[in-house]
C-alpha cells in the first residue's frame, strides 16, 4: 500500500509541476529586469535606466513599480527623482482623459523641465525615445533663458525664427493665451490688448501700444513728431491687417510689403533694392495746371510742378525733407519770390520767416491760399 501511495504522490507532483509550468508560461517576464545593475543611476553609464527603456517603455517598469510608478512590489518609487513620471498612464495623449499629460502638469503644479529630464533639453526624445516635438513643434522654446531678451533662448527669438507661428503657443497656453492646459498665462507679460497678438509684440515698442512701427528707417519721422506735415497713417504705406492671422500678414515673403496709397499719390512706388520712395506726391511728384487755377497770375508756365524727389528711407539726417528738396523755392512755374514772401499768399500755412505754422495745410493735396 505504501508503494501505491508513493507512486500516487509522485504522480501528483508531476501534474503540479506541469501545471506550474503552464502558469509560468502565461506570466509576462519583466523584460527590463536586467536593468538593475551597476550604473543604473549614472546618466553617463551604459546601464543608466533611462537608456534601457524597451519598446514597452514604462510598461516594463510598471510591472514592479506599480502603474503609477510610486513603488509597487519593488518598494522603490520612481517619483523620488521624477515627480512628473506619474503622467505616463492610459489616456496620456487624450485631451478628454484625466490622465492627459497637459492636465497632469497643470493639476500637479509642474513645469516643463519635469518633462525634459527624460525627453531631452529640447524635448527631441532624450533618454526616452518619444519626441514631444512630433505634436508640439514650438516646445523646444522652453529652456533656460526663455524670458530673457538677451538670451539666445528667448522665446521671442524662437517665435521669430519660426515665422511667428503663435499657434504653437496656443496649443498649450490656450486660444486666448490665458493659461489653457498648463496654467501659465502669456498675458501676464503681454498685457496689451490682444495679448501676444498685439501689433507691438513683434514690431514697435513692446511697452507702448501706440508705437507699433519698427524703429527702423524713417518710420517715426512720418508717424509722430512730424515737423512739416501731418502724421502719416500706416495705411498709406501698408495693407494693415484686421487681425494677426489675416491673410497675407504672416507669410513666407521676408519683410513687410509696401503698397503706397492715399497721400503718396497714384503711381507712387517703393524700391526695396535701394530703399527709396518714387513718384510720391508728398515728395514733389505733382503738377498744378494754370488752366485749372483761379489765380493764374502766379504762373509763369502752363503748369507748376515739384521736383519729384526720391528720398532715401534710411537716411535720417533731415536732408530728405529739407525745405526746397521736394519743390523749388518757389516751385518751377511759379512767379519769382523769396521764402519770406510766401506768407503773402499762404498766410496760415507759413509765417514771415517761411516756417510751417500749420502742418495740416502742408502736403495735404490742397493748394491752401489766402487763409483757406
């Protein structure tokens, strides 16, 4: 009998061993368990854990360290070094999920440098192969110096280099740049109307919403503190967009297109090669016909005309608008007179010394005479 029992025991053990073998085949072997060797925490070592993530990524780690990577059966929490690592759960890429990565950062008060620990300084992949730039082309701006205008990493320089694509910013900061998914508001610094889309964000004076023209060339000689004529509107030289994203505003053509209209006169053009304005009324491209005048006695020819001067936009020494530059003193076709006698017919426009006293009546398209 005892031999029968012994044989039965052996038989049971064989069956049990076979069953265990079947079970063990079903258990997923921790693929990355071999990672735990010398150098695991040394980023310069080939055994550094960040370099050895397999195709399964954090799923291999989660077998022992728990789905939230806070310790699990291994007892060692990855969160000690990586406070943002808990974001790597199901739903990480779904905006509707509570585990969406942007919501995780916001809800936990975390900054972008938490991501760069593994994804690289420019979020191009780093130790963990997924690159954040697949979806966020503008994410590389989030580096040291992002807020410093003197830094090569200043966000304004980055945006300029990427043709002012503010859509890259609004992905995370919201359509109105007030924080969006990551809570940091761009409007804290960009406090002008329209936030980062205000005109003086990209050109003009960042601290003065009235000054929206670039501080290059003769812009401010035309726009403010003018001496001999009224201020010129932006629309005279440019198609002013209704909004930042209006068609033709931000395009692949370098520089701003100059399209002269209004006071510049019909047929006026701008030559970008030598930076000159050509055939502009405001610089002497005009003809006044004697036959159309109520004061024909002042004419010495069939017409009175200006010098049609072509000013150099970048020459700012006052020579480009000096008295006598745009028309003679007096103009060609005008009866002889000196500067001090202009007041006799153009009272209210000039004084006895020939100084412009009402700049709204000079270079305005109208021949203001005898107090008109």
